[in-house]
């Protein structure tokens, strides 16, 4: 029972924090401070577990899995936002809406690859990190190629 | 002395529900991408298929991690890598055929 309550509170806290960031339009806490603070908190948590008699590898695995779960909870809000955007922006906005949709699919790709990279690092799955990183490198080329193709084929024909 | 079994169970539970919630969110984004793929002209459809490929690949990778279905990983890697590379190649083809 305690597990389920912790999962719900932890997930809701992270989702609410990410939603607050998105609503504000900028970082609520500067990432230069937030990320080192989170790393320090998780290292201290692992040290406390080790001093309480938990084996080192188990302590690191427990802390890493909780962190990876948090990263996945953090990816939920941008994904839902991207889905709402894809349903929201229809063809009635004119031919230039393609670029907004391109941005939205870029968000889907970026969130997916970042979750794969950092989640994989925290659960020690290097194959996941490698695939996520390779995908992350390809995303800008993909978006640029699509926008380029749209501009030189469809939109230029419309303008003529 | 802390109970190792309950700690491991807590971490597994957090990871499982985090991954599951993310997979549901990815599935909803995949539905949006599917809608994009089924309407509009060629490049918009290509963009929708690309996003759908990403959603399917990430979902399959998560399925491999939380349910330990081994074949899902190979399918996910193929979808993610070939999806992105294929999108770039087809976008170049569209530009060459219809544009310049």
C-alpha cells in the first residue's frame, strides 16, 4: 500500500512540476541549479541506504530506478501536449501550419530520445542510451529535410 | 538495517508505473501522428509516419524493458533507426522529384 501511495505522490509531483514549467514558458528553477541538486540528492540517498546496511549495487539500482521512473513521469506532459497540438492544429490554419506540426513532431522525437538516453543511463542499459543518442543526432536532419521538401515541393507550387 | 526486498519492490513499482504512464502518453501522441499520416499531402503524411515510427519504437523498447520481451528490442531499434533514416531519404526524394 505504501508503494502505491509513494508512486502516486512522486508521479503527481513530477508531472505538476513539469506542467508548471511548461505553463510558465521557462524554467521555474534554473537547470544549472536543479540538475546538480537532484544528482546530489540521489547520491546522498544511495549513501544513506549503504550506511543502513543495503548492499552497494542494490542501493545504486534502487536509486537509479526511482530516478528513471521520475524521468519517464516527466516525459508524460510534453507528450500529451504534443498530442493535443497535433489534434488541435488542422488544415484550416493554411499551408504554413506544416511548420508548427513539424515543431510538434520534433518535440515528440526529442522527448522520446531524451527519456531513452537518461532513463537508460540510470538503469545501466547502454544499448538504450546508444539507440537514443543515435536517434537524437538524427532528429534535426529529419526535421530539416521534411521542411525543405515541403517548401520546395508543395508550398512553392501553391505560391505559383 | 533496512528491508532490501521492500526497497527493491518500491523501486520496481516506481519504474513500472513511470514507464507505463509514459507508454500511454506516447500512445496518445502516436494517435495524433496517425491522424497526421492519414490526411494532408505527401510530406505531411511522411512527417506523421515518422512520428508514428518514433512512438512505436519507444513503446516497444519500454515493453522490452518492463515485460522483458526480447524480440521487441530488435524491432524497436529497427523502427527508430530506419524510420529516421528513411524519412530523410524520402524527404530528399520528394524535393528532387517535385521541386527543383
